[in-house]
C-alpha cells in the first residue's frame, strides 16, 4: 500500500526521489549505515515508521529515543533486516562502485494480505570492504562497496533486552559455539584468536572456564552476575566481526550505574575499537549516557521523526523552535517530554500534545528541505549520498554457492560437524544440571517405592488372583503417568529457557529447526533412560508385578522419549514458557483421562457400555490416538497379563470342606462381582485383557504406536519452531 501524499511533512511518498540530499561525497568516503525514505506501515495504512532518512557513520554511537509506541523496535527491525521475509537481488555497478539496496515495496505478511509493509532504501557503505555480501564480485581496496545488511547474513549484531544462554555451558564454550556457527569459513585457529580477542576486550578471560549458571554461593549456584551476563551477550554478538551493531533497549532491567557501564562498554568496543555504526534504543537514559552519544534520533508516536542529528545541536535546534530545555534538566528527558502524549489528562491536553508533535515533525522536515536547497554541509544525520538517489532498489538475497564440489565435499561434512556441536551442547546442558538430575533421581526412586506401598496387595510371593488385578493395573498405570508427567513438564520448562537462544541462532540461519530437535532428542534419550531404569528397578524389586524387567524398562524408556517429544511440540507451538505450561497441564489431563484403563473392567453384554465403547465421539477418538499414556498403559498391561494363570481365591476354603463352605464362597463371589464387575469371573490373563478392552492389542503394536507418536510430536515441534522464526529457514552451509 502506498503511503498517503496529502500531508507535506509526514506523509511524503516513500518512494519519491527527494533532491534534499547533500551531494558531498564525504558521506561515502566515511562509510556507515545509510537509509532513505524508510517507512513501515500496516496493511490498512497505519504508519509505524514514516519517511525516515538518515546515516550513522562508522565509529559513531547513535541513540534512538521515543515514548512507547513511537516505532523504535520497528526501526531497529527494519534496519536489521528482520522485517523482510523474501525478495530478490539487484546490482548496479559502475567503474568504482557496487550498489545493492533493499526492496522499495515488499510485504512481510505470511499470507500476502496482512502484516507489515516496508518502503525505502537501506545501504551499508564500507570503503574498506573487499567483498559484497550479495554479489560474488570482489572489489579492491580503492573501491567503495555499498551493500545491504540483514541479521541473517551474520553481519548485523543485535543485542537483546534480556540475556539468554545455555546456562550449563562455560563462557568459553558459549563463545566457541557462537564462533563456529557465525564464522563457518574461518579455521579453528582463527576462530580461537577472535574469541580470545573479544574475551580480553570485555574482561571475560578470567571467567572463561566458569559456567554461566555456576557461581559459588553456598550449596546452590547462582551463575554469572547481571553485568557479566550482559558482557557475555555483547561478546556473542561481536565474535562474528559484524558491520553494524543494534541494541534494543540494552539497559532495560539494569540499575543506573550498570546501565552507564554497559553503554560505556559498547561505545568503547563497538564504536572505538570495532569502528562500526551503532544504534541503541534507550529508555530514559541518564545524563551521563546522553553525553556518550554522538547523535540521536527522536521518534514520536506514529513513527514520526522529530529530530535526527548531533546531540550537541539538539538543544539549540529545539530552542530555535521555542522549546528551551530548563537548567539542570536531563536533555534526554526533555526531548522525550516533547514527543510524549499525556493520555491520562483531558482530551484538550492530549490534543495540545498531538499538535506540538505535528509541529515538530513538520519543522524538522522543512528544516531538512531548506538545508538541502541551500547545499549546507552541516552535521545532520539525515544526509543520504546523492549517488543513491536514482537507484531502483530491490531486496537482496544471500549469496549461495551452488557448486557441486562445495555441496557434496564441503556442505555435507559441515552439516555433520554442526550437528555434532549442537549435540555436544545439548548433552552438556543435560548432564551438568546436577540439581535437576539429583531431584529426578530421588523422585524416580521415591515414587516407585511409594507406589509399591500404596498398592500393597501386589507383593512378591503372593499368588496371582483376580483380587489383585485392580491394584496391579493401578500400580502400572500410575507408574506410566508419573513418568509421562515428569518428562513432559521437565521438557517444557527446559525448552522454554533454551527457546530464545534457539530462535536467535535460527534467525541468523545458523542451523535448521530439525537439526536442533534431533540433537536435543538424542541428548535426552540416555539420561531419560537412566531414570526409567531406576524407576523400573525399584518398582520390580519392591513389588510382585509379573512383567519382565526388560519389557517394563523398554515401555518406560519409550514413554520418556514420547513425553519429551510432546514437551517439545507444546513448547514450540506456544510463544512463551508460561503459556506452554498453561497449555501443557490441561492437555496432559485430557490425555490422562482418555488413557487410563478402569481396573474394574466392564461387561461386554451391557448394551449401553457396548455402544459407548464402539461409538465414542470424534474428539475422544483423536485424543485416544494421540495419548502416549494410553498406549504405554496398554503395553505394560499386555505384558503383565498375557499368559497369566490365576489361582482360585477360595482354594483355602475348599480344603477345609466345611458345611458352610459353598455358602461362604458364594457370598464372596457376589461381593467380588459388585466390586470387580466382570473381572470377578475371569480365570486367565487373556480374559483380563478382554475385560479391560485391550484383548485385540499387542505389546509390539503398542510400542510401535508410541514410536509413531514420538515422530509425530517431533514433526509438530519442527513445524511450530519453524513458523516462529522471523526470516528464511535455510541454515548456513
């Protein structure tokens, strides 16, 4: 949708080639990030960012200020390339330049009708780069390369608001994996050198062997401090040697002192040492942080630009408009007050704020036009090189080498190596989590022992009688339920903690969702099998269940695999860990409800029960087919009762041969019928299975169904995780 052209200052056509640009080529020589007529709007024409021109030279720190809803995150996403989902490549070459730009009109919606639309041109100008990220042509050091950067290319560093890691890894292991994924073309020696350089710069060398979740604090471990984690996040972003650094409110959640240290560290490393452009969205920065900024962008609600330029010229600029900053007032707070709308006061106050913001936006646009018409060479950040004014821009795609030799001799080994690294990380995360593993060990053994005492009739040495069938069925069922609930809830919790890291890495095309899920599943199997062995060993040794230890352990081990896969599916299809738990608990209750077998059995001649069994609702039928609890219980019951010969519960009375023995036997039989139903009359194990409604099932069939469910849940997890990625799903080869 084309932006409205009725308003001169704020609704100027985003694709119109403005002549309000300084033609001075010093902009190109200095290099940096440049954008022209950048706008983002929804499908119904609501602007989130409107007609923004600007430049951040290499080696400068720019602050992005604005109230909530002003479009700060939208602007960062647009400049970082996370709003773009598809496009093509256009290259305009001359004797001295190679130019690649963004698409002038493209949508980010999945269905093509909704979502966001972005207009404008974005460039990265680098006079020292020798290779464009979107062309295969190499340039000499005397040439200037103008290329499009996005976060998928690995050349954009994005520092998030919160720090997310695999907390059982050490600092060095975290950076080693980041370097391996971000720098696939470098040798191990080169990657290690880059890691050591970044750690030395950030003061992480002395912490390199400490786990992120391991800081001595009595018996329990708290992990790295907030400042240390922030430094590690910065190291992860800088290890790839990026060309652009973006920070989405990097000081959120930090106290004022730590916030100042973080910004000072970013300025020292990113701006002064790495010498790349840096843009940080800041929430109410203190005066000391304001003084660190080289330039500032001030956004008003609706994505309107009210100022873009040097911080030294900001206050004089607004003073010329009649807005003077009071003495001893933080300039950042003063500017934020100018572009904020007070919605809690009367409508008149809000209208006055809106009129002031409109005036500021119009004034800045007019000032921009006036400066360009007079060909003034000031320090304004909104200068766009005239070289780019007549460029027809399209969205570039990443360069791909389709050479067969690379595909078969380099790409395949690289993928196996990458999978091995992911598997190693997942294994370390699981095996080093000593606290969780210790709790699972105690709970597995303790619950098994507890269940054997609750169902005391199933004891070793006792004969197999019909009276023990309910307790046997309940004991095995509760064991399956216990294992399923523990595995699913554990997986949901751990997956929720890892998911932000996984999405961040996949957004950079470092690996596919399938690679992560397979590596995670393979790492889960050995440990889950160990706890299944512990549970079944205690259960078998402390009770009189007939099922063999191998069969029992096989069912419980496969149940843990299926439960972990279900946990992955729930976590991947929900946006947050809290929602995953909110969905997971009631879903498990439903799967439990349709999976439990009634120990009292049922009568096949009961017409009502027969009809309900043969004609369940469609919803119940689907839930039964998807319930791993149902098929695990079927498997253990089949292995328990198949071939079982029941003893006569009245044999002791028959040996006495008393005159009232038949009457006593008859009374006990009647009582058993009332208590057990049809089970009271069975004499063999196959009859028990018939009464339980699983006479036609087999142990192998139930195990196969559990295997299929595991694969199905992994497939659902793969689809859910892929859909949550913002950007292409291809992994970096």
